[in-house]
């Protein structure tokens, strides 16, 4: 797992799965609670644990009232 911090805002946000169309839906509800779960992606500038700053495509799960959970780097851009 890569440790990173998001710097600034996440842009170009897209939702590509909602509710039961998310493979991990059952696990998300069990771990974080009920909500309208969405799987989303976007582009952001991140700082890696070693101090390197890069642009990356991030994927995460999000639900109203619960917030963003399980951010992960999908790929680096540039």
C-alpha cells in the first residue's frame, strides 16, 4: 500500500458505479454503515511518503453522510 496525502482539490471527478453495482458494496455497508455508496475517480496532486509530488488518478468509495473512504492510487499521470 502506498502512503500519500492529497494536496489541494480532486478534479475531473466521475462516478462509475453506484449501490449494488459496486463489487464491494456488502463489505462497505458492513464496515462503514448504510448509505448511497458510489465508486468514484478523479485527478489530484499528491505527496508520497518520501516527499515526492506527483499527479495521479485516484479511486475511492463515497457515501453521503459518511464521506470518502479507501482512497487509492490507480495510476500516475505524466
